[in-house]
C-alpha cells in the first residue's frame, strides 16, 4: 500500500489556444457580417462661415466673502447680507 502523499497539481487553462479561438471567431464574424447602409442617419451639418467669430474678452469673476462684518462682495459690489445662521463658523 502506497501511503505517500501525492503531489497536488493546480489545473491550468491553456490561454494560447483560447486566444487563438477567440481571434478566429472575431475574424469570422467580421467577414461574415454585412454592413448595410439602411440604418444610417442622414445628418445635415451647418456650413461654417469664412469670417472668424469675435469673442469678447472674458473678465474673471471675483467673489470675496468677509466674516466681520458679514458681507459678500461680487465683482467689487456688495450683495445682500446673508441670512443669520446661514454662514458656517
């Protein structure tokens, strides 16, 4: 009677064969499918003009929040005073 423990081998999946089969399936489906233009959408794009669009210079918006006295300044102008309890301390 042989009582020696057997060597336990981990099962393996041969990835090379799997990749080959998947690649063959992809090639088969690419070649066997028909690309028919029946379902295409016709899109009418607007024509661009030759005159460049002049954009206004953007001025950055500066918001200043002061705790004492409680006020919020937006672009240098004072806004309404915040409600009591609305500010975190």
